C-alpha cells in the first residue's frame, strides 16, 4: 500500500521534525502538583544527561523516559519505553516513565507537527525518532566511557544500563558516565540496531501501567485533587447553539454543601463542597433556554438532506483509468450504505480541574492533545500561553473524544467565577448528549463485473468534514482526506475507478474523530459490497477477494491465514454464517472473520471472531492482541446497537440504558494471529473497530441472505429469513 496520495489525510497531513540538540524533558507528576510547585528546571540541569526530549539519566543511573503520547489504555507507554530502552540498552526493569508536558516543539507528532495522540500512529509516527533518540544517547554514553578508558569506542558495548570493555573486563554504569556524556555532541545519524539484535522489541512484555490500575493507584484526570478545591457539574442547552434564557437557582442554593451557581451564556454550573452537593444542586435547578433554530431538526430531516446531497457530484479524491468505460463493461450493480452518528461514551466522563490566579492557570485533566488543551485554557483565561501549565494524566477512554479541548475551555470559564480551585465533572447524560459525534455517512457505489473481476468502480462518500473544523489546513479544495481514508487506497486491483467526496454538514451536531471515522465508514461500505458482488459472480467471498489482491501481498497473506484459522468453508448449522472483511488501514493489513448466529427473532449471537494482522514489526505482540480484541468489541458493539438520534434538536440517547454496550456474556472468543514481519510498524488501535462491523454484516448476509446496508443492524429485517 502506498502512503503517498495527492490528498491530505491524517496519515500524511504534515511532515515535520522535532528540535534537535540537548533539551530537557520536564518531569510530569502523576498526581496533582503541590500548592508550592517549583518552577520547571533549566534545560541543562547538573547531574542530568538529557541528550533529547525523551531520555534523562542522573548520576545515580536513574533512567527516566518521557512519554510524548497520551496513555488511554492502548499500552503506548510500555511500547514507547520499549523502543527507547531497546536502542538505549537501558535496564528496562529499572526505567521510570513520566508524562510529557505540552509542547508541539518537543513532542509534536511527526505526521502532524502538533502534539496529538490519535490515528493509531503513536508507534508508526514516532518509530524512527524514538529509535534515533535511544541510539544517540547510547552512542554518547559509550563514547564517554571509552574516552575515560582511553580505548576505541568500537571495542565497547552497552547492555542493561552499563558500558563494558570486554577485553579489559571493565564496566561503568550509565550514571557514572552521565556527566561526561552530557558534554559530547549529539550524533545526528547514530547507528541503529539490526532488528535481529533486538532484546526487548518483539517480546510480549507486561504493560507497565497494569499493576497500579489493578490496585487502584493509577490517577486519572477525574482523580486529581488540589488543596481547598471545590467541585462543580453543569447543564448545557440540550440544543446545540442554544443559550441560557433564565436560571432559577433558589432551590439549588438552599441545599447543604452548595456554595455557588455560575450562570454563563451557554451553561449553568453548580459549585459545591463535594460532588454529591453539586449533583443535587444541578437537579434542583430550573433553567429555561433560548434553543434557537436547531430545535427544529430531527433525524429524519438529517437523513433526507444527506441522501439528497449524495446525488450531487463530489470532489474527485482519486481517479484511475476510465471509470465510465469500465462501468459499461460486463454487468453493473449499484448500492448505497449508511452509517449513523455515534457517541464515544468513555468510561471516564469529561472532567477538568482548574486552579486560576491573576497571573497563572493550572490544569489537571486527561487529554489526547496536551498542547491544544494548553491553548484553549490560555484563551479562556485571558493569559499568555506560557502562564498555563497542563498536568496530563492517564485517560479513562479517549477514542477521539479527548482530541477535543472544549471541556478545558468550559472549566476555565467556570473557574473564573469561583474564588477557589475547582474540579468540573460532566454527568454521563451531559457528556453523552453534548458529545462530538462520529459523522453520519452515506456511501453510494456503482461497480461492474466481468469474468469474476471488478472492472469499473465509482465510489462517493457523503458526510461531514471533521478535518475542516479540527485541522483546517488539511481541508483543501473541498476535500476531507480523512473522510475518504481507506477508499482512495482500497486494496483491490481495479483498472477503472473514481472516488469522490461530498461535504454535507448538520448544524444540530458537532462531529469529530471516533476510533477511525473515515475507515469506519469506507471499510464497511466497500467490504459489504464486495460480498454482494461475490454472490453476483457466484463466487466464494474469500476466493473473490483473493483474485483481486495481487497488488497487496501482505493483505493477501493475512486473508489466507484468517481463512485457515477460522475454518472458512467448513459446514455450519442453519442461520449461522461466517463473514469476512479485509483492510489496509492505519498502515496495517488485517483480515477478519466473524461467525454469528441469527435467531428467528432477529437477534444476533456472536460465536467466534478470528483475525490475522500484519502490522509490521510488532513492538509488543501482547499489546497488539489486546488492542485488536478491544477494538473488535468496540466496533461490534456499534454495529449491533450504536446510533445517536436527534429529535427537536436534542440527542435522544443519555446513558448506557439507551446506548447499549456489548456485555461480557455476549462477547465471543476472539483469536488474534500476529504475522511476523520486518516492515515498518503500522497502527493498531483503530483497526479492530473498523474490521468488526463489515465482517459481522457479512456473517449475517451469509446466515440469512439479507444484504443489510445500514447500521446498526435492523433485527426486523433479518427475523425468520432464510438464506
């Protein structure tokens, strides 16, 4: 799969590097800082070897690895530490891990140029930079030891935090040579290890954050505590864009523990001595709203407008061959697929703790965009950005929701009205009904078949542009590269094809990233239609795909492996089917088979999921397996039940009672097969969420003969149907 396109996508929006030289990675507390927190230390502290933004070694040998990305359950802290420690030849059991501070300059994602954790690219984006950082430090430490011994550096080796000169049986710890190493120039192109010599990378190591998460020691943003802190929760207009008309807070103010009610133009917050008081005060409020024009919008209107927009010509994202000529060959077929708005429903609701003073602002939260959170806080506080400190914590579920910093801005606005530090926590209902939703999409496809092959393919994506709002520089000439991701680089060998995009916005909701977005949508539509075309061609779905994957050998190998491991083709009981999907998304190549049963009432029972993945060099195979399992559950949940609907401008879903999750007893065995590879690492966090829905849909198609073209699954359409 080529990573070079003539369009912008989250994979290749910007190419930028971090500053070189000796820079300090500042320590970042896991818990809230004390009241009299010291200023950040200078760039070159005594007794610290700090050759780059990621590594610090003191005279005692203590090695600290600073994490540029946020940890939200994906295991990135362990994987990044493994890469750094591998090239550094540190003693992995002894290294310390710290959160990185907000800094686009030091910790900007190499693919975007800004500090952001998303797009499944923590490893694939930082792979080269982290390896070079570790190798440069190792080279300097070895050189310092060799100079002390007056021997050739090439005769020395490093391992487990020591430099050794084998012929003289001498060794020095990294701490013993840290001062001398700090005086040496940082090599621009240090020699990297041969992957055959890796001692950490490739091993299924236990995650460093698991023990503290298991016994409750881990501090998430919602756990942060500062002295004299008050608690607040809020209510916003249920209609996007609405304003406060009147707030009757008399009952709320009379409740024990309620200290203040803050009324802003778009929200009302209740401040209390503890969260219970704030919640009780919130329930006692009587607020009337000026709802505005969005109060007239319903889901039916949104879909009617989206369907009408899909009839328009779109901006061409990719064109190869002569699509009109291709569609005129053989037999032609048309289909349209629709995916709904989806909420993130993170386990940890939105929250932010603020300590504000006339000349400074401190923020405690969990963010996927630390530097953007700092910028939002500075703007809301009316302070220069260098007067804002952001203490980032472990994140209790991000999925793209914490790529936004709206909760930080709101918390600071509330804090400006309160004379004490304040923790603002959104209720589950406020969180879900004021989310930044995955866009609703409608995809239309025309294709022609000749001799069992697709010879013409016209594909059009219609939906909201996330990039136009979130990263405007990436939205050019009417094209959102993320919206057509996995469509412009679909893996099949088709001589004549065109991909178009039609932007269609909905004023009643704000859309954002949701563990995939473009690939969620496009892989579902493409892989669903592939099964329908296979049936039209009277071919097995796996064989049909294999016949058109010669240009993507890694994906072809994954498909063959998953067919073997899933028992593809073996007999199944009535109303049980297997469905397959493949995708080259996020730099990884994954093939998935879902086996599902459909009962007479139309209920779907997951029996087994099998996937095979080539994600390049597997830094930590155990984490890859866990991420795929979690992603598959996430995506299958959405396919079975996920949908956000609008009535009179209001989101109708409010909690897990009406925004259903897959339960433990409903979760099938999930077998993940990681293909050994020497290629550059790919992304893995979102691939499972993208892979599950089309494979499940195709399993239902095989079991019932019903070609569902919309999610979530319509049980009435598959009840009592026979293949």
